[in-house]
């Protein structure tokens, strides 16, 4: 009998790659998504597998799945600053109500659950690099608060189910991750820069560009998450790539990679944009024997190849996705 795994946010960037991984590893996969930010295109290739099923469902309402479930991976959430500015209440609901529903389902099915948390729980960190013992510096009422606080609540709720109900839980604190299937217009820096380069536009660096990020290639991220799920550790674990770069230097790398001669232009820095972010991954190394293997150069080449494969129409449809018809706040 194959083990059965439920993956929420299955049509999203991380979720769809997780579906691929679990199908490859011989699991039966149930993907679930309400398709607000996800895209069926990311999982259409999976429908040829008998072991893959898809439920179009919003996890902020009661989640029913017939039969047994061995593992749940909760990856449903908007995850880019522009998205959660546009759908702030949905973002809060999926991290809080959605998490509660999935924890309840995990308890009912006696399943182990892995929750996608985020480096955003550290906010604009005063400690650098960030290890799991840092409590964070988050503005609860700022524009990013809807995401950050939902994820912090999610961690508390998950630990409460673990401690009170004895549920098997895992918490991944995911740092910036990139690769094929990111949405071109989700506002995140990597699709933004590559899209601009491909359209012949100048690259928009927010602020002076001296803020840092550390970018993890999707294959490394998925391997880390997979190992964490199968580990026996229930406290939060950072999963990310510790190689840190300023956004300005990164913009220059993208110009070189894409062989573009456009300029870099500066735009206003969004509110509460963290000044620096770099994971301390000592715990993941020790616990999971895991560390990233893909260099930024290799990962960016693969990502660029993916975006080059988009149609002209997709590339020039530059407006941000319209969520209005989906929203029920
Ligand atoms: N950023 C930028 N230009 C863009 C998009 C983003 O300079 O067109 C910056 C943004 O201000 C932030 C960094 O790139 O400092 C990473 O932004 P992203 O939205 O990808 O992720 P997050 O801020 O959540 O780490």
C-alpha cells in the first residue's frame, strides 16, 4: 500500500514541486488548492499519474478527505508581499483558520503534518544570521503583518496541537526560494528582474539595494522539506541557502546572466522591507544531514531558461493577477 499525502497549495510554486517529489518517491498524492494564487498549469503534467488526485478547495473552510492520510504538508498561502497586500484577509485566514482545519484533519487521521512557516517570523531581524532561537522583530500592524502574524500564529497553533494532542508536527521556516514555476508577476524580486530583462525594461531595485537576501534553489528546498518531514524533530527548522547577497549586486548578476544592457533604476523601498536576511542552517545540517547544493549561478540559469520558455503573451501580460472574483473576505 502506497502512503497517502495531502499537499495544500498544490498548484503553487512550492506545492507543485512537492507534488512532483512525492509522486517520484512512490506516494499517493492528493493536491488541494483554491487557485487564487496557484495555477493548474503547474500540476497539469501530474494528471497522467494514477497516484495523483486534485481537490479544488479552500482550506479556510472545513476540509474533508475520504480515506487514510499518512502525511499532510500545508503550503497554501499567498507568499509574496504584493499578493498579501491585495488579499490581506485571505492571507490571515489561510494561515490561521486553514492551519486549524488541517491540524484537526491530521488529528482525525492520525497523520503527521508539516507546516510551511517562513523567515518572515523573524521580521526585520536584529540578529544576523537568524537561527531558530531568535524570536523576531515583527510589526504586527504593518502591511506585511497579515502574513507574518498569520505564520507566527500558525507556529503557535501547531505547537499547541503537538503538546496538547500529541500530534506529530514539523515546522519548516522557509527562506527566499526560487526556480521554475514562480509566477512572473507575483512581485517577487527574481521573476521581477528576469521579466524586466526579457522585456527589455530597466531593473527596478527598491531603495538603495543594500538590503540582503539569501536565495535557495527549489530542488534544495524540496529535499530539505522532505527530510524534515521524515525526521523526528518537532521544533522549527530553518530551510534556506545561507549565501547572502545585496539586491543591488543581485540585479547586476541578473543583467550579466541575461546579457542585457538595460539600466538599474531605484524605486521607493516598501514599508517594513527587511534590511537583511540570512538563515543559520546549522540545525538543519545536524538534524537532517542537509545543506544546499545548487549554486546561485546554476539555479539562476535554470530559472532563466524556464522564464524564456514563456509565451510572448505571458511575458507581456505585465499586470498583477486579478484576485477580485475569488475574494470572499
Ligand atoms: N525588490 C526589488 N525590486 C523588485 C522586487 C523586489 O528591489 O522589483 C526587493 C525587495 O524590496 C526586497 C527584495 O527585493 O528587499 C526581495 O523581495 P521579495 O519580494 O522577492 O521577497 P521578500 O521581501 O519577501 O524577501
